[in-house]
C-alpha cells in the first residue's frame, strides 16, 4: 500500500506574499481549487475547472474566514452540483420553498463571506427592495418576467435598481445550488442594468475656500463634524474609514487601517492632517474611537444632517462627501503624482479604478500639452532630450 503524498497547499498559501499583481496558488488535492492573492493581501478561495466541456468559475470565500478543508468541501459540493443536472432530474429538490424563509437562510449562510458593511448593505436591499416584491412567492415560482417587471418598477431609482439586481441574481444562483430551484434557471440572466451618468466631480480652489470658510465658522458648534470633513479632504480616505478611526491605529504620521474596502492598508498623514487629529479631544481613556457616537460604545455612522447644512451654506448643494476623495485624487494628479502612487495612497487594488477618480482642470491639461510640445520641439531643434527628469513609466 502506497501512502498518498501530503498536501502542501495550506503551507504554500500561508507562505504566499502579496505582489504587485494578483496571482494564484493551486490546490494539489481538488482539481480546480485555488486561492487568489491580491496586491492588497486579500486571499480568496475559488474554483475554476472544466465540467462536462463547460468552463466553470465560482468564488468560494475568503481565506481569512475559511480553512483549506472547508474550501475543499465547498469545491467538491460545487463540482457535484455542476454534474448533477446532467445525470438527474433538473427539478428543485425542495419545491415550494417560501421566499421569506429563503432570504433569512441566504443572509445567514452566504453572508458569512461578506464584510460587515456588505452584510449591512445587502440585508437592507433584501428587506427593502427584494422581499416587498417577491416575499409572497415561492423561490421556484419566480420567473424572468417577474424580475423584468420588478426591475422596471425601480426605473425612477436606477441606482437602487442596479445595486439590487446583483443581490437577487446571487440569491437565485444559491437557490439552485441549495436545491430550491431547477438548475440553470436564474431569472436574472440577460437583464441589463440602467445606464447612469457618472457623478464624479472635484472641487476647484475657489470652492474649497468657500467650504473651508463654513468649516472654520462651525468649529465651535460641531468640532467633530468639521474634523471629519477636513480629514476626508486631507487624506482622500473613504467616509467609513475616517468615522471608524481608533486611537490605537494612529502611529506618528501613519494610520494603520486593519481593514478597508480593499483589505488592510496604511494611510499617510500630512502635517495638516496630523494637526487636525491632534486637535481632537479624547472622549475618555476607555473609549477607543476618535469620533464616538452616543453612547460611546461605537463610532458615529452618519453626519448627513450637518453635512447637508454645511454644503448648502458653502453654495455647494450637490457636493457629496465622496467627492472630497475625488478632489484629493485630482489635486494629486494635477501636481504630478503618478497614477500608480495615487492608487496606492487611495487603497485601490487596480489603477483603472483610480483613473475614474482623477479629473484634470483645463489649465493643468493645457500646461501639460505645452510642456510635452516644448520638449518635442527642443528635441527636434537638437537642444534637449524627449525625456527629462522625473517619474518612471509605471507611474504615468
């Protein structure tokens, strides 16, 4: 009797370090199982293999919340579910299952792979946008026509519709895997999302001055709100990253975020940003948050009322808090910071995401055109080189 070679997958996964580009570590037991290692350090189990001449790919879950044996068990179950429709009856194993009961099961079983903020958002979508339309039905009774009518009814709120559709689609896919619907009957297939005009914008110098004037006036009345807005402007962080800050995360001119949208990351503080933090009074020795709620057992989660007043008084009624992040990225680009560096500072895994945030003023574009043309003209006249000084090609 020969011993089966010992698997090295778990050891190789633990030893895997983030690189500049995402890469994969493959299992040596279950064919097709692997883990994707992102530049941010995030690790995700996936299944990618051919099953009955059809390419199958599925995200299994975070390697932070699942063990290798659990990932193998889920991968084998997925493979069996792909093969099963070809050899057995394609009807649901549990017909007539109520949509309300399935929604609770979905949020509990599938939600364990999500981050807490994603759980909160998707739970709200299920409760407010999906169950009111489908809660009276059984899971296997929902048809493509039902989905189309529901999606059309949300036409006046395209943003909500576009966020709710993927959640419903995942619910129907899980319903197939768990035996509540027939295989390959997802009613959300081929439903196109609404086209929406991008809302990204950045503040001009004159608009920033107006906003700062209102913030300076309000420092006595709502100092925490003013500090939050100023840190958003000075760091380019997301709103959730700033309001959830803890004192222990701040080390000198760095903030070490243990988790963010793209995983753990470091935020570099300028002198101005550090001065804002230094001016924030600590609520108490036993309160870890810079911006505690009342009671101080959790951080604040919204400043909507105060922000609405501030932006109106600054004559910026349509300005969103997220636009301050766009402003930070745009100012960085207009001052010669490379796209790769901006992506790293913003915590983006992909430079393509950063490019959507960056907006250049007409003046900066004109100056860049003059600079490039001037160098080419000098090179043609034999007075210089095309490339002078500066950043490498990777930084743009």
